[in-house]
C-alpha cells in the first residue's frame, strides 16, 4: 500500500486531477440524478441500503421485501452497473486530488503522504457492500445471515472512508491556501 501511495503521488499531475474533477462533476450532474430517480421508483419511502449510514440484517431484509421481485432485480442491476462505475469515478477524483494537493503543498508526515489511500479503502468497502446487499437481494426470501449482517458494517465503514476522504481533501486544500497566503505575506 505504501508503494501504491508513493506511485500515485509521483504520477498524478495537476491536469490529471483537473480531468478527474470534471469527470466527477459531470457524472454527479448527469448520471447520479437519473440513477436516484430510478432507485426511488422501487425503493419508495423506505429508502436504500446504499444511502443509509447503517442498517441491521433485519432492516436489509425489510428493504428486500418492500422492493418486491422487480425492485430487487432493478437494485441488483444498479449494483452491477452504476454502483461499479460511481465508486471508480469518485475514487479517481478523490485519490488524484488528494495526491496532487499533498504533493504540491507539500504536507509532511506519514498520514498526509498516505492519505491518498483513504478513498481507495472507501471504494473497496463500497464494493463489499454492493456484493453483500446484491447477494441478499438475489437470494431473498432465502436468508443470507452472514452477508446480511456484514452489509451494514461494510456500509458504515464505506461512509467513514468516503466522508473522511472529503474531509482530507478540504483540509489539504485549506492548508494549501493558508500556505499560499503566508508565503505572500513573507
């Protein structure tokens, strides 16, 4: 993982980070709203495991029951299409932006130099969440107790890493701005 972090820090350019930002913004503006509308058709008022902070196995089974056969099929299709692409998009953006910022500020210390790995961990837990919830949906009404229990934990850990990535990005950006201001004043 340390080698991956160093490789990213050495390879990411400002142009790459900017292109990844544009891809993220376009995806968020054009693809995400249509996917959310489609998901609302089958999820209705109950919501979705993906957007929950945490849910129990029992709650996941309630999602599966309320979606019905067509809703469960749509949910699984979304996990195998949209929810593979979106984690790649946000991870590309967050990893490249954090790598570029921490390289160019420069921020010292192990945490900052390896903070570009945090979005990758978020993506991995997002994929684990998707695999677990999709399996539960496919097997419903047959129980899948281990995956149903793990899914909620994968979700909360995903949100910790993804949310943490945005916190790191904002903090690195603010520190960069602060350094520019203090340089100009010197």
